[in-house]
C-alpha cells in the first residue's frame, strides 16, 4: 500500500486585509489577542514591532539612520526581524499572527524566513496584508492553501 504524505499541516489560515491606515493592526489586536506573534505599531515616522507574548516593543523601521541596514527609504532593525522569525518558527502547533506582510517579504526580507515554513507548520495562522499584495503573498508563500479573507476598513 502507498504511504499517505500530507505536505501542508496548517490548521487554519486567515488573511486580514484592507488599505493602508484602515485598521488591520487594530483588528488583529482586538480579535486575535490570544495569538502569539508580532504586530507593527506605527508612530509618526517610525514603526515598532510588538511581541504579542511579552508586549515588549522594539524600533523596527525608521527614516532616521539608527541602523546600517537600509531598505528603500527605511532603516531597518535587522536584529528585531531575526529575533521575530526565530520566535515565530518555534510556535509549532500554536495560534500565530504576523502583521504587515508585503513588499519586503516578496523580496525575501522581513518575515520571509517564517512565511516560507509556515505552510508546513501545524498553525492557526492570521496574517495582515494590504489588498494590493494578497495575490503576490499567496502565490509566493501559500500557493496551495485557501485562506479565509477578512476585509477591514471603510464601507463602500
């Protein structure tokens, strides 16, 4: 008899989407507060990465040169991304959220190391993605998975 091999182990997969500034992060914080993972908090010209487990925040992106790593017009705290990816990869079998998956991940940066493995992990996964990037993110990281799409933001 042939052995059965299942390639994807994800329990559930949701994408929270909307345009910039329409409340994706607030939606994650209010509806998935029992999830582990990371959200991006926008304050002025800077973004902070909040660890949902410890509630600690660390400067992630700034237009001011606080880091030697630059991406487009942003200076990046590469250590924060490395720490986040390592921690996310340890959350096998858990409820996990990742906020603001987009262009940076398409270029193999940001949360890309975690996203490349997430489909094979036994997770309840929720990611926030701007409307314009949903198809790219799905094709790159989750080509054979059908997510539940949750749209937030202004009513049409």
